[in-house]
C-alpha cells in the first residue's frame, strides 16, 4: 500500500494548504497539504521534509507527528497518509512546480466550511491542528 507524507505548516492559528492542479490524476483542484509519496528506503518523516523542500521551498526545522490514516482512492486503491505538524521552518512558502496552483493560509473555521479537502479524512485532523 503506498505511503504519503504530508506537512501541515502552522502559523498564528492557521494552516497552509495547497490547491492541487486541475490536471492531477488523484483529487484534482482540491485543497491538501504539501507532501507526497514515501520513496523506497525512505521513512515518512524524511519524505515529508524532502517534499516540503521540493514542492514549496521550505525546510522544516521543528515538527511533530500528528497522526496517520488510511484513505481509499479510485477503484479501491488505498494509501496510508502520515501527517506532521510543522511549526518552524526556513524559507518562505511558494509554488515551485505545477503540482499546485495556489497556496493559502486557512483557519480552522475556513477549513471546515470553505476547503474541499483531499483526501476528505484530512479535515478533522487539520481542524484540531489549527486550534492548538
């Protein structure tokens, strides 16, 4: 089963989400956390750090494991999602490649009412992280 590592950048009660590009195979045009697949020989924590550098140009310097869940995708395909809460980093978040079209800070209320999340199970975890 594929493993995905995600980083939830937290600042002033908000969490940074990235809108997935419309051309993405899985969850196009939905909001998610920056991150990606755990590669062979890599643990989820290392993958999260690598993906944040590659996707949004930040290097996490302080984080903690927030939890994991299994999500089913198209045609019954499942993946394990590992989520890390990141409260310190170097660099300024920015779009680097075409995987995402927008970055935006969301409060817990905005996550609940405004963001179509991918995968859907992410919502409850993000709402808890935003209010910590």
